């Protein structure tokens, strides 16, 4: 897969995630994909392995804490180096209780055979802990 295809794949990932089309997100992941939040001691911390675990045990519950359409991640910058795609995003929206959400992210995607194999997610974990009271 070339760099343009890898960029398109990651942009599609964010489009589908923002649209809450989790089945489409599932289809973008390898069967043994890993989502690795790079923060500890916060809601959602840990490692998630396998596309079904990522979608059903991680994304659905996390997305369920937010109002519909939230959070939406807007891509601020994106860089591709072969199978590695690095992205900065700004996530905004609201929780189900109406409180606003506003966080910055950095992401590292590893692409394999036209699908996303690894996602490393970096964010302001202190903000998450304060927001969710964990």
C-alpha cells in the first residue's frame, strides 16, 4: 500500500469514527488489531486486542458516555512514512450529561495489508480523569 492509500485509510477511519459508524471502523482494522491508549489510571486505559474487542468492548462503551456525534476528532496535521501514519487531532463535543468535551490527541497508526494493525493513542489523561472523576 502506498503512502497516499495509507493516508486515505486513516482519514476514512476518523470519518467513520466521527460518524459513529463502528461497523465501518471494524472493517478498517486487521482481525488482530491493537488499540493501545498510552495513558494509565484513567477510564479506558489498557490495551485492546482484536477488532471485535476494540469495537465492542472499548469503542461502544466509551462512545456511550458521550452525546450523539461526540466526540468528533478534527485532523490538525497528518504525516505518512510508509506504513506509519502520525496524526494530531482536536476532539470536541459533549458528554451525555451536557458537559463540554475538548481534548487534543496524537495518534500513531501502523498499517498492514491495507488495514489498520496498531493504533497508539495519546491524549491529556489528566483532563479525562478530572472530567470523569476517576
